[in-house]
């Protein structure tokens, strides 16, 4: 008998429920074992059915919000947004926010179908607003009282960067450029399509991160279209890497490769080196593979798909490539398995006290396939000498209450007044973290 979609959903989730008790996706080590410069990594245990343990979305009620660390306070900077994922702070303090989601796309196989159901449970399904909105706190009270649609009609936009009189936007399928003068509330000119970006297939990792270097070079982060290249490397052309784009020549070239899903990017202020937050592969166990943040170098290779965290071989990947494993660069700092670490921003300009003056803020969207769950928080990793120098500190927690996700943090940015802004895509809110008075 042909199974209906509803029956197939039940089958997938039932299988996943069984996996909660027997599958290797269940965690055995404390989460702290997968954090730091030298994380403890267990032996891989490949599985075919993922554990499903995502927190169902319920969203915040009036007056509710996440919990700030001791010495900090949090308030809603803007509410009623439509899946806010990423932000960019302009020189005048205006905040751009990408209200965006993945375009509906067929997902192949049982795992792809399961992930689609998980997205619905987690509040990540539905149409994309496909716009960039501008938020302005004109009276300086910590709440944006002015809001406008800066650019509409985009295609799952994500990263943004202002360079001179040009606002660059990374759609899921193309790098765009719009003329822009700081202070404008709306862009009326048509954008220029500068370079195509990979978006074919299931477009599994659809976000395209974007950051500009001091010399005007644009760096574009593009994730893989698979977990571990199970559909063949030919489907990964231009993916799992950070590209460098030269506006003068129009050339887009690979900058750093072997990064399964790089998302947030930022320049470390002391060294001037580019760093990125990367989501690693699944189905090797609840404690594998840790997501990470790392410095990236031109022509550097970071292992995917043949190995993880340096020379740890993924037994599922064929053909074997010991030559590629040998050249893989180990990441600088593990952020915990399946935490979905997305947002990355250094503390330059932050006014949150000495404890949070030197280091990086990381938005951890939260696991969907780990028991117990990981992520669902914003953390701070202290730095010294341009490198991580200590254990992470929780900055914002409380996103999961009564086993339901009130919100899930994504992008993190330092506001013009030194506050930390956090995009909450399930809670449809931008949170503002400040030093407690």
C-alpha cells in the first residue's frame, strides 16, 4: 500500500524516537568534552536514522524573554519581525536585519524528508519574507521605534556588507550590489547581480554569509549541499568553502575550502585575521562532530568531507583520500557537537564590562538531533593574543522553557551604543543585551 505523506511522517518520527534509545546520536560524553582547543572526540558510530530531539517552537508571550548572565540585562530591541536571521549595523547606528527563510525545495531521501519535518516542528518552515528591514532607535532608549523595508523582493537574503556607497547583499543564489547612502530608509534602485552563488539541488545549507575586508574584498561563506558528500562531490561544486570576491575585477575565487557549513564571519581585531563559525556533520554520534570557530587562511583546507577536526577520518566517505586528510588544518576552537553555532561577532566596541571586553560572541541556534540538546544560547569565548584563551561563558540563555523553544538565537552584532544585538528567528525578535545598571 502506498504510504501517505502523513504516514511517512509518522514512520520517520517513530524511527527517530527509537533512535533516541539506541542510536549513536545519543550523547555519552559531557558537552564540555567537545569544547575548546583540544576537544575529547569519541570513536565515530555511523547511523542511518538520526535522533530527532528538536525543541518545538512556541514563541514568547508578552513580557517574556531570555535570561541574561549576571551583570547583564536584556530587553527587546524590535519585535514582530518575520524570521529575523542576520543583522548588519550601519555607521549611524541603524540596524539592518534580514527577514528570511529557506525557499521551498524538494529534499531527497528519508533523511531529507525527516529534516523537513524537523524544520516545521522547530518553527523554521513557511514562506520567506525575502526582505531586508531597517531598524532605527532615534531617541536612544534601546528600542527601535522606526522601521522600514529597505529592500524587498530578494531571494532568501542573508549576509550584508556596506562598502563606501554600495550595500552588498548575499542572496541564496547570487551576490548583489545596491547603491546606498547611510540614513536612507528605503532603496528604490534596482540591484546589480555581481556573481552567481551555488543554490541548486536541495540547497540544504542555503545561507550565504558575507563580510568585507579593509581592502574592500568581500568574503562569501557557502555551505555544502549534503552531510558528508553522500551525493557525490560533483554536487558540491563551489560549496563547503569561503569565496573571496574582488569588486574591481569581478572575480570570485575559493579562499578557504573543506568547511562543511561556514556561516558567521568576522575579523579578529588584534590580528586582523578572518574567523568563521562552522557547522559540522551529523550521524556519527551525539558527541560528534563538534561545531567550531576557526581562523581561516588563504588556500587553507579544513577537512570536509574526508576528515573532521584535523585528521580524524570520516569512515563513510569514499573514495578515500589520505592526501587530503594529511593537509587538513585542525580548527582553533570546538563549540560543542550539534550546537548549530551560527552567529559570530568580536567584542570590538562592546560596552558590557571587562568580562566581555576581549573575545567573540557566538549565537548557537541549537541542536535538532542530540539528546540531551545542545546550544539554544549565546556564549562568549575570551581571547588573548588573537586566539581563544579560556572556557566559554554563557551570555543569554532561557530560550527553551517547559521543553519548548520560545526562541532560537542566530546572528549576533555589536550595536553602535556598545550593546549586543541577538537575532531570534523563532521568537521573531531582536534582543538587546547591555550592562546591568
